[in-house]
């Protein structure tokens, strides 16, 4: 038995017998954790953007851009509980409720840090016998690989 047939057989034992419905549409509006999706000439309201409806401060919320294509699926099999499964273009992504703020723009941060390093390395003080020299031990410039997490990109 191939792996997909085996998976299908095992899922029949645990999942309710229902037809899987997957549709493609265009996002017409977004409000909170739901969006309105146009499928053909039909406007479908309140399509969920999250897997569950529970309030969770650790949520991951992917908000599609208005006008983008989405794939939606039915959780109930009867179109009463539709949820967005995939999006073409994203307006925003909120991870863990957004408590830590936005992502860092690595190139801009590296540039600003290196400007600071150059200022520290060339800094002198005015003493009673004239200016002092720059620091003997120079600070090293930063590279984005020093602090970049490449598992999430924007």
C-alpha cells in the first residue's frame, strides 16, 4: 500500500466522514480576524483568518491584502465554517499577538550601528595638554549575520 493510500485509510478512522471543500476567491474586505471573499459573483462574508475562534494573545494572524487571491476551505463540509488556507499577498503578519513590536530592517540597523562604531573609534577628548588620541582598542564593525535570524524574512 502506498503512503497516501495508507494515510487516507488511517484518517477515515479518526476524522468524520465529510466532503472536503476547497475554493478560490478574491478578498474584498478585511475586518479583525475575518474577511469577505468574492467567489465568482457571490460575496461570502466572515471567512475566518485563523484556525480557531478562541482569543489567544499568542496568535499568529496573517492578514491578506484586499484584492488578492485566497484559497479557502470548509471546516464543516457545509460551507458554514470557512477559513482562509493560503494567500497570494499579505498585508500584515502578527506573531504572538505583536507584543514584541515590528521586525528589524537588518540593512538599516547594520548601517546605523557601524556609524556608531566609526564615531566611537575616532572619538577624542580635549585634555589640558591637547587632544587625546583615539581608543587603542577599536570596536569591530557589525555584520548582519551577527544578529540576523534568516528563518523569517520580509
